[in-house]
C-alpha cells in the first residue's frame, strides 16, 4: 500500500519516482531521528514539494494503516482539501468514519461539515444533523458551530437565527475565539438573516486578536468595499499587508488589484505589478487575472494583449471557470484593446452556467442594449428574472425598466413586475413606477403622483427612491417638476440619517455640482469626484449630466484631454471641438453608432461612464 501511494504522490508532486525510505529524518550527525505526527503535520501544512513532504505523507499513511485515530483524521483532512493529493471526498469520509469508530468525536464534526455541503460533494445532506448531534453531546465546540450554521441555512432544519446565535455564544463563552470569524461571516449575510452586517467587524477583530489570518483579509475586504463601514483604503491596504506578512498570499493579489486602480484610491499604480507578481509566483489564479488586466490596461506596464489573453487561458485551463466573467469584461472593451466585444457573450454564458449571477445581469444588459447583439428585450427580461431568483434583488427592477422601453404589451408586463416587486419588497421598484408616471409610459402621465411615490418610498427607507427624488429636484423636468436646489437640499437633510454614508456624501456632491456656476467651481467638483472609487465616480458624473450639463461637459473635456483626444479649453461649453473629440473617443471604443445622439444623450453617457469605471486616471 505505501509503495503504491508514495509513487502516486510523487507523480502528483512532479517527481518521476519516489523511494520509500524509513520514516525517520537525520540530524547533523547522520543519526536517524524518529519524527512525530505533529512534525509531519507541520510539514504537510507547509506543502512544499520534496522528500521531506513525501516522508511526512508516508509516515501519516503508515500510522493510519495501523488505525491510529490522529493519523486517520489528518489523512482525512488531506484528501478533503485536495491540495497535495487529488481531492477524494469518499476517501476522506471513510477515514473520518474510521476515526469516529475509534472514539475521536471530533471526526463526527468533520463528517457533519462535509455532509452539510450535500449534493455539492455527492453526499446525503440529511446525515449532517446526526453527526453534529453526536459531537455536541460529547461537548465538541466545532459541532456547535456546525449546528449553528445548519439553523442559519434553514435547509435541513427550519431556520432559527436565535438558536444559531445562542450556539455561537456558547462557543465564544467557553473560550472558542476561533469561532468569531465564522460568526462574523454569518453576520455578513445581513438582511437575508435579519442580522446587522456591521456587527461582523467586531467579531472579525476578535478573530484577528486570536491569530486568525483569514480575518485580516476579511476585514480588509470590508474596508475596501465600504458597504457596511465607511470606505477606508488606507486601512484595507494595512490589513492586507499584515495578512501578506503572515503568509497569506491571496493578500498580495488583493493589494495588486487595489494598486492597479492607482489614482482612484490615492495609490501608486507602479506597485501593482510587484504585488501581483508575488501572487502569480504563489500560484494564485486571481493574481494571474489581475496581471492579465494589468497588461490589458497598459498603464503600469506596456499594453500586451497576447500576454493578457495567455494568462487568462492558463487560469481557465486550470479549471477556474470564475475567470470567464472577467475575461468577458475584457472583451467588452472592444476596439480599444483590439478585441471583438461580441465574444464577451460566450464567456458570460459560460460564467452564468456556473452560477455567476453578475454574468446573468451582464448578459441581460447586452440583450437590452442591442449594441453587440440584436436587441432582445424578452431575453433580457428572462435573464434579469433568473438573476432575481438567484438573489440579485435589484434585477427585478431592471427587468421592469427594460419592459418599460418596449411595446404596449411589454409595458403592461412591466407594471405587473412592479406590483410583484412591491409585494416582495424588492428594491428600486418605486423608482421604476415613478419614472413611468413621469414619462407616461404604460400609465397616464402624472408627475405629482410620481413625486408622491418617491417621497413615500424614500421616507420608508428606500435609498434608491431618495436618490431619484433628490436628482429630480436638482435637475427639474421642465413644466412637470420645477428645478429646486432648495427642495433637493431639504430632502437630503430629511433623509440623511437613513442613507449610507457614502451615498449621503454623493448626494451632497451632486447638489454642490448642480449649483456650480463657474469654471473654478467646475474644477473643484471634478477634483472631488476624482477622489471617489471608480464606480461611484462614474455614477455621479452621469447624474450630473442632468443636474448641471456644464459640469458634465467640463468633466468630459478634462478626461478626454488626459487621453490626448481633446485639445481645446476646459470651459464646460459643448463646443464643436468638444463634440468632435467625443466622437473620436467613441470611435476608439467601437461605439460610434451609439454616440450619434450627442455627448449628453443617455447612450453616450453610458459609454463615458464605462470609461470612468475602468479607473485608469
């Protein structure tokens, strides 16, 4: 048995043959020293290919063959994780069961954890409960965490969040601080479980204090994203660097991704290459994707599309199908990077088949817009609804909006979706209805009722309705809704405590931009906008096109000047030179037809917003 497995492991590790030697190491004098299971465990955890790792595996297998429970558990972990041997869940289950039969109750917890994943691993999920109960009766804290997650999942047992939290409290109260990160992950699910995701921060901090390196990365993600706490890129970078210093190589990739965005985050883009290179050397496929995008950007390194595509090929060939969506995003840049955007569709479809909800939405947008494939509202709506069924709550509003642009029958269908969404508390439905009332689409035109719908929804905590209402007052709608910055400010003041900090700051900047009256003020607004993350910058700039076209044109002129397309004055005036430069910009992005309606049209704004989201400045 050992000869066979030693040779097999050698092949896995790239060694042509492996001699089965004694399960001993030698000290400096050449005298054999018997190694302990803990020493082997340390070697296996390091995972560095070589004779030492081979001996460690052989030693563990020899002990497992003798029925030693600790070795059975460790060997089960090795086959479960699949890092140094091919993953074999059936083998792992068998080894854990042997260990459990010999009295290792923690094996029941490991079995429960595997069976809880059910069909994903080809196992009967219903067996998880029995294993957890067996381990809990023996006082195993890991089983309590597993059972808590069962109650949170609500699949094998009815969902019971209070019971889940009570079990976590028991574990933490008994000194099991290692469970803090798992409890934090539970809180991160937020509204889905009726929990406050902001509480995750405290639990992740407890886990960090207990030495959990993964929680450093999780905290970094929280401060990077700025969804449940104010965005703090400096803090995120520090946390990632701490994690990298402790050997968490995935942090190098995250640092590379942040630095690649350069000025958008106040970071030195030239450092991106070094961090991503660390990740690539460690074999992180995410780093290869980041490096591919770096070559595609052509900012920190010269643009090299063959290298970028070759790196994507490597990642996809390794089975990392999640990279399909990122490659599709690259193809969507089209002529700018010398690629055919129509090929993005196939990659998005592959990503969607693996459950990537964002790719479903991207495909829906493509069929809705009809730029690279024939426009197909019906298909777009179907894709949006699929995304909604998979948890993308705002996709239902996107489906309704798409239908509003269609035939009378489709507009009636849109109103049905609005009613469905309101009944299910889906977000953004009030904004869709308000726009229909403002435009008389599918319903009789009624601007007063539109304002009333938005006012009611925003007062009930609908942040999107609040943004729509503030923009409506800041921009006006001719005779239908009078432009009133005073009302926009009053609305923001009334609702500010209900809005996330980032959105509140964006609304304040929108109102400031709407009231700008000179080139000097335009410049000040642009400086503030450039300090925002790429997506926020793009969204706010698009909204300013309605609230103050001069500020928007000034931003367009400045950005086009930065890429060498516009050479005129920065004055916020839509001159013939500005229009020519914008048309040239659109041609470079394979969007000349889209931009025919002029720089201020919605299709043209979309092209410019996509450019801003790339965060190259």
